[in-house]
C-alpha cells in the first residue's frame, strides 16, 4: 500500500485553503505555488518543505526526464510491467533529482543516492556536509516530497479508494485504540479514517527509516476526519513528548497525505515544527 492550486506568483495561502485549520496551533505553514513549466520551486526559509507535483507527462518530457537518471534508475524503470508505471517512476525520480539539485547547488545528474538497511534513500556521503534529508512518496499521478536540513522526515500519499478488506487490515495493523476509533466512525467517514491512519503511520515509519523495527501497534496516531492530525503515543511516551510532529493534508482531490518531521530541541523542550509546502502543477 506504499504505494494543485495554480497561481502565477509567489503567495501565502490560509490554513483553510490546503491544510486542516486545527493544525495551525502546532504547525505554521507557508504555501508557494508555481505555474506549469516553472523549473525551480523557491520557498520560504521554513525548516520543512513539502512539494506536490503531478506525474502525468508527454512522451518527450518522459524521455528528457530519463536523461537525468542514473543507469541503475533507468534499469529499475525498465522492470515495470506497464509503461504508465515506468513513466511515473521516471518523472518522479527526475523531479526528485531536480529538487535536490536546486538545494545542493549541483546538476541533477550529479545527485547520488545511498540506501539504508530498509531501503530508505539518502544522499551519498559526498553531500554529507549539506545535512539535507528528504523523503518521497507517489500514488497514481500524484507525488509528494519532503525536505529538511538537519531533521529526519517521512511522507506518504494515498488515493482514497474502496478496499474490500479494510476492516481486516485495520484489525491487523492498527493499534487496539486506533482500531476502536476507526470502528466508532460513521460508516461514511470510515474510508477516509482508514487512509488517514495508514498514511500517518506510514509517514512515521518512513521518517524513522528502520522498517518495522517499531511494530505498527506500538505507536498511535489520530485518524478521525476533521480532527487534528497528531501522534498520540510512541511506546509508553505521550505523543507530545516523543520528539516528532505530524501534519496531514490533501495534495489533490481524492488523495490524502501525511508528513512526519523530527522536532527541533529548544530550552523548553521540543519546539513546534515549521512546515513549508510548495505546490507545483
């Protein structure tokens, strides 16, 4: 299951425009939108940046994107059974390279990756001094990227769609408290509640980068539509003290996404995250 607002100038959107209003108390955000064809995404100096982009592209654009990839990435693209999936992978990976290159001051082709024990991509040791962390997720034609200097991040996106065994998955993968909250939802809200929980848990696991070394039922997130996105607990530690912050958003109609970021320490403890989102179409 791991598996756009168009404005012509730099602008700031209200929380009501893209993010749940209830998150304003814990995460402040600035949203920058760019027109189609803009090569660079310039955002504010917020520590966390989120970029949303579409993966639909003409054949010529896909071919140009493939030119930015490494031999290993092009080989991976050829392993997809369907051309549509291969094209989405190529565009998503090329866009990642462009976004990283803009932040590192190098050419997109010069970006090099390494992979953790559980497959999380990181920049190669050549770029260690930058301390740039990132994560990416895509589903269908929507891709989301998270960037931070000095803080681990994880992001996940899903299309909200019918799943026949959603209840069984929830019983198996959610904590007891999460499953009870899911079951208590109005049937009309249960589908969104399921994907709220799934993307939030997935984003947290990806931020940790340790696979499922932390079992899914050992931490809990909120999931009810319309309620604040929060980490409720990690093990026996309350969510407010766990050192991570969570935000949830809809990157496109019919999609839900979540981003988890490591907190900055302050003299008073963990300071609230600052989340910047760049949306390109």
